[in-house]
C-alpha cells in the first residue's frame, strides 16, 4: 500500500547480475518493497556478456533466482527521465553522474568497493566515486562512519535485514556438531586461507566435528587437508537448513559484513567473525564472537561455542533478539524516507504533483528563457542548499548561450550565489540542479530564484510553470512582470545526520579473556574497553597536522643534521590531542624512536655509535626542556 502522497519514479543502475549474489539479492528485495509502497521502479542492468537475449528474459531470470521486483527491466544503462537515480556499484556511479534528467542522485553503497581491487587504477576509480557528491545510503553503520570520516560524504545507513519467511528457528531441529564455513576462495576479502588454517586446528583437536563449506563454486588454490563437504552456491532454503543444523557459523568479513551472519543468527546459529573495526559497528554486544586474525584465535572461539553450551545459548538468544527487529520491510521504509527527504524537508511547488509525461501538453505554461524568469519563495527549513528547476530543451537547440541561475536573499536584496550552465548541457524535459552553499538560517526567510540567459539572443530553453499560485507568499515574474502562477521548481535543505556508534559501544564488541580461576558465570561476554582507546584520536584537522609534522620529521631525519628540535616539539604537541587517551604516550614514544633510529643509521658512519648516542641524548633533553632552547650545528645552548 502507498505510504506517502509523494510517489517517486526511481531508476536503479546495477552491474551484471549473477546467481547467488548477495548484493543483488539485497537490492532486489528492497526494490520489491518500494514497488509495494507504490513507487515506480526501473532497473537498468548491464549485460556486457550478452547472456540475455531480451529485457524480458533478464526480468524472468531476476524473478526466478531472486524475487519478483514488480519493476521494469532493461539490459542497458541508457536512463530515461526520472525523479531519483541510484548507483549501486562503483562502475554504475559514472553513468549516473553524467545523467542530467533526474532530481536527485543517490549512491546505494553495500561495501567499501576499492578493496575489491589491489592498489591500481581500478582502485582509484572506485574510490573517486565517493567524491561525486551523491547522497549515500549505506548497508550498515560502518560504511556511513567510513565515508563521513574519510570523504565527508552525506551518508545515512539502513540496518542489515533478514527475510524472516526463509530464515527462522525450527524447534524440531537439533544442531549437529557441525561448522558451516562461508568460504569463498575467489574473493580475497573473505580470507579463505585464514579460515582453512583455523579449521585445520579445530579438526585436529575435534576430529568428530563435521565441516561444511558453502558460498562459492570456485575451487581452492590448494587442496584442503581435512575432511569436509563443499555445498557451493545453494538456495536460501538450503542455506537456512544448513544454519539450523550447525552448531557454529563461521565467516570472515574483512570489509563490510555480509548478509550471511544475520541470516545465521535468525536460524539460531551462533556466529564467529573477524575482530576488526568494520565489525564493531553493526553487531550488538552479546550477539557474535569476534576473534583476532590468527588461526589459533578463531579455533579457540569456535571450540568455545562447540563445548560451552551456556555460552552458545546466551549468544544465540542475544542474536535472535537483535535480528527480530531487522526486517526488509523496515529497512525499505527507511530507504524510502531517505529518498523522500528532499521532498519532505524542502519546499515543493504545487507543480510537482504533475507527472513528467503530462508536461508535453502544457504549451501555455512554458516560460521561454529568452528573458528573465524569477520566482520568490519562503524556505521552510534551515540549511537551504539546492534548487532544482524543470527545463525543456527543444531538439536541435544549438544555442551557445549560458543560463545564469541566481539565488537572492529577498529580504536583504543581495545575491547569495550565482551559477552558470551552458544551454547545450541541459537535457530535454528534465530537472536541472543548481547547488549553492548551505544557508544556515534560511527557515522563514524569503528568497528569489532568478533564471536568465547570458546571451542577448536568448537560449531557446523553456522553464515550466503552472498558472495557479503554488502557495501563499510566492510570486512569479516573467521579464520583470508579475504573473499568476508558480515556476516548477523544488528546493532542498541539508539535514543534520545522526552520529555513528560511539567508541565505547565499539569497544564492547571485543571479546574478553577469562581470567585464571574466574567462574564462567562471572565472565563478561564482552569487554576489554580501553585497549584501543586512541583509535578516535586522529580526527578532523588534527590528523592532517600530525601527518604534516611527521613528513617534516622524516625528511629532516635523512639530512646530515637530523631532526630539528622545533619539528620534534611540534610533532609531540600535535600528538598531545585530548581525545587520544592512552594512545598518546605510546605513539609519542614509538614515533620519536623510529625517526631517531632512522637518523642514527644515516650517521652511524659519521662519528660512530657513541657520537650518535650523544647527539640523540642532547636532542631528547632539548625536546623536553621547558625553556625551549635552540640547537645550532649539533650543539645545544
């Protein structure tokens, strides 16, 4: 059932589809729900291999191996005018960026995709897509944190979801002494070899435990040294049966977590995963066993769940409680809210109620941009940042003119921003976005949006408007004359996003070690807070400052005079960041010693070890002196 009066025309641009793809599964399930909510979805799928002979054949393939999305499907990336366009993979971000005929562009991010490649041109191309300025909708909280911190991207997340019709607990099924290992030797980020080495230890200590591999039909580079069964790529129903019959689910997520862990949890199978930052955000305490990246640590975590029934049951119940709220319908509702955010938080003119294909008959409502067109409006929210105007560019228009878009503060009668766009870059019958610096106190203020050609001969472009007033307080001017009606336009306001999960919450996901003699009932399931107490120190401008000082320090360490006391004092000052916590002392010591050793190696042949030690002692004394002495030619004063 439709949940909003604003029904969107949504274009999904996806890479080539293949059976068993978790990323495609996640996309198609959400498209199906958005179609159920009343939105019109169109899938543009690249078929570079030529596997499908027609659009219909591709649509049937998606319905057979994934879900019926109720969407139109095309075997190309030639987008048609729409309200919203979503890139779903780094390769699809490039055609979406070049497409002009949509109101908003989003990036549906499911993993940090540069890690899919070694450091190369492909890696850099994938990384550059996070700088395109799209609004990112990420699978899970870690990606939102990463893209905000590293690329200052506009991000919001939705939680990992579970299809409760396929993945659920069956009380009549008793788990066997079996380990279900999500092993994908063809994907380096799944750390297949590390998992195999851990399972070798488990098999050596518990030869009665059955080991099942699944998730890939690719053969390992070298034979597995212990007895196991490889199910390969299996259906969701077969996956659910495997999870219910296994005592432990084993998966290695070196980038963003997969959907597999939450599906295992929904079937009552406890999960062992990798103890890295990417897994500190999306698991709640008591729901997963995280282990260090060594075979011994993983073997210990697996054996603990095999032998300790109380610990296993506690983890299963905690995980079931977490995933009980994570449904695809709920995550689709959040995605819908994010797609509608611009329509809800910004002003939308009454003309927005018209469909795109209805504008063709509104010839009497086309304002030629051969002269100035201006629209006043009152902003309804703070942080006004974008204005979208619906423009018509007749075929064959070869005008070389540019269109100037000015945003005026009508109360102060001053220009906020001026933007220029060549007429040749404007598509026919589509939205064109003009972005301006965010206006912090825009709510309730009156603005004037002015469109005018830069050439006296005009541009041949047309702007659409309605002949009915859009709302109280708005006025439309054509060539300086007040007319009735409203320009077809939309404005958007930047919305403050919520903070990512706190460091204290991340730290609580790290498993604690049972102290000798400590009773099992007293053992905290998670803890060890403070071990990584300085991971948030390198933030904001402090990070850049530290990097700059360390570069200077390294450069001077290779010179004949060694590091200067000024650079050393500034480096220590930069490291003394109040949020660094226990990390400061350790970092100060390690970094200073590292660069002094580099300098000492350079000068080892210039006076011997004793002379080097004397120079180092003088510099260390000078570094921590309170009077800030200076050094000249290796001698302190």
